[in-house]
């Protein structure tokens, strides 16, 4: 019995730091376990509220908080071991702890910004309001970039580097990097101009008369813009290109135009005025035609095989599929109007006029 007590006393006296280090790590484990349970209960409570920000905050807090608890616990245990053993390797525990704390804080803020972005878009949609994805994404990216830059500067200062010296070196190095990566920078600032000027946003249909570019914008990055062409191919366009080309955005049309030329036979010339007037009346009464926009129906051309009149009007919808359905309905009604007046749509024909008596070559019978 005395021998056992002596062994316990020796172990607690000479190697008690092992138990202390173990208890610190075990304490970190228990704290992490408790905070997980608390966050789970808190999540159930907050899920019943309509505030989207508390959910974003809680979701972003989970992993960084667990990592922070373990960083503090392990570095505290390493400090105990360093004091007892004098091992110089454990001198790194304190600066690593500072770096870890800054990293966890940056991780939390970046996660919160990302979650808040998604929750904000979802919340606006749920209440039936429009969301400008381009602006939301640009603001979120700038905030995340600011967090990481600040975190890097704080870490450098913590490790003993002079932030002013780093910034001065960055200013000098930025000039050299600017010359070496001018294309990359031009794409970056091109992306900034897209975010600021907003000639198009995600989901818009765009095309360029200067380049073979046409499709739907799927993603606007800092360097490239992803456009999905109508045959479903991905088209990656450097952002600097948009500073030198004209971009047409049909998605922002207010109306779609119907502009068609229709010809009737010369034999139906007497019906032209009535047909034109009837088409005007039909368009004014059509529920899908924008009567507040320009509307023209006029006879305007003596063609080779027809008398042509044109229809110039606008639909209320800008939807591509719906537009063609309306256009089809209008053209079918025009055909009905032409037929109702006893006229016909002309097609290319040639008429040969012969005199009553044609003199043929000698030896051939004449045509009476």
C-alpha cells in the first residue's frame, strides 16, 4: 500500500503536467460538445422566426467556433508542456494560437456574408420582390475580399512583420505586377464596370453585333463572364471584351415588334383600302397588341407580282415564345381579312400578252 501511494505521489509530482494537459484537452472536448448541443437547440428556436439573419449567423458560427475551442485548448495544453519540459518547439503555440483565432474569426465573417447573401435572395423571393443578383453578388464578394485582406494584414502584424513595410512593398510590387498581369487587371476592372454600370445581369439574354456572342448570362465573375448559348454551349468571355464592344440586351425590351409585308394580286387592287382599314381595326381590338405604341398599316409598294402593304405594330409581351404565338394569330387574322374581301395573297407570277394575230415564220401556220 505504501509503495502504491509513493508511485501516485511520484506520478503527480513529476508527471502531473501530463494530467493537466489531458484535462485541458478533455475540457476542450466537453466545451465543444456542450456548444454543439446548445447551438442545435438554438437553431430549433430560431427556425420558427421569420428573421433570415439569425439563421445565417448561426450556420456560419458552427464550424469556426468548434475550431476555435480546439485551438485554444490545444495551445493551452502545449503551454503547460512547454513550461514543464522546456521544449522550444512549443514556443510556437502562442503565435499559432493568435493566427488560429484570426483565421476562425475571418472564416466566421466570410461564412456569415455568404449565408446572408443566400438568405437575403431567398427572403426577397418569398415576399414576391425582385432581386438584382449582380449587385448582391458584387457587394458580397467585395465584403469577403475585405475580410480576407484584413485577416492577412492582422496575421502578418501578429507574426512580427511590419504592416506599413508590407504595404509599401505591395505598392512597389503592384506596379511590376500590373505590367506583368495587365490582361488580368483589365478583366478585373472590366468586371467592376459590369457590376457598376450593369449593362446586363445574371439571367439576361445578350448579344453583340460586333462579335459572335449571343446567349443567356449564367455567371459574372471577376475575370470571365459565362454565357450559355442557345445551343446550350458554355461561352466564356473575358470581362475586358465588354469594354470594347457594343452589347445588346433584348431581355430589357419593353415590347416586341411585328413588322411584316403582305402582298395581294393586282386584280384585287379595288379591295386594298378596305383590307388595310380592316387590319387596323383588328389590331386595335387585339388584346395582346400594345395600342399605346406605334401602329402602322399602309399600302406602300407596287411590287413585281403584287400590291404590298405592311403591318407595323408591337406586342405587349416580351416573352419569345408568347410573341411568336401572338404573331401567328395576327397573321392568320390578316389572311382571313384578305379572303373575306374576295382577294388573294399574291405569289410570283408572269403574264404573257399575245396580239389577236401573230405573224409566224414562213411555212408555219399562223395563230388566230
